[in-house]
C-alpha cells in the first residue's frame, strides 16, 4: 500500500481500537456496578432491612439506571466506530488496497445465522442494558422489602 491507503488503514485501525475500548469500558463499568450493588446489599441485609437503610436501596436504583444509560451510550459509541470502520473498509476495497470478499463473508454469515437461529437475533447491547435495569429493579424490590419489614 502507498500513501492514501496507509492513512485510510490507520484510521480504520483507530476506529477498531476505539470500538474495543468502548466495549471494554462497558464491561469494567458493569463489574464496578455489580460489586458496589453487592456491597450495599450486604450492608442492608446485615442491618436486617432497617428503615435507615432505605436510602441505600434508592442508591442501588440510581446505580442501576445510571449503568443502563452508560451501557447504552457505550453501545452507541461502539456502533459509531464500527460504522466508520466499515465505511473505511469500503474505501480500501474501492482503492484496490483490499480485496472484495463480500460474497464469501455473506455466505459464512448465513452459515452462522443458521447455526444460531435465535441467538444471532439477540442484541448484546440489550443484555448489557437489561442487566443494569435489573440492578435498578433489584433496588426497588430491596426498598419494598425494607419498607415492609418496618
């Protein structure tokens, strides 16, 4: 490759790295949220669901909602970088710097879709966001239990 193709490939690599970074940050955020939620839950249970722990349940709700929004945002950023990388792939193909393998890729994608007929339709970002919404729902349940055990 020469000049313009090298620059295009460098931009392509940068977008792929940014995509990976968004995915990694989403995973790290989720781990932090789960650890914090577990610690707060332990404190609430240790205090036998005392009314004074009710604000901690609300904190779990806030953590869950924040996590859901952040996970959705990380997905948006990852999707942006994926779309940019795909566009740059087309530029590299059009310039002749990269061979066009769309037919072969489509064939293998179809094989994959046939092998996993239900899972390939399930979007990973919905699982991540759903996990955080689950934390928020858990906080609501914890608040209800705390309120009922008064």
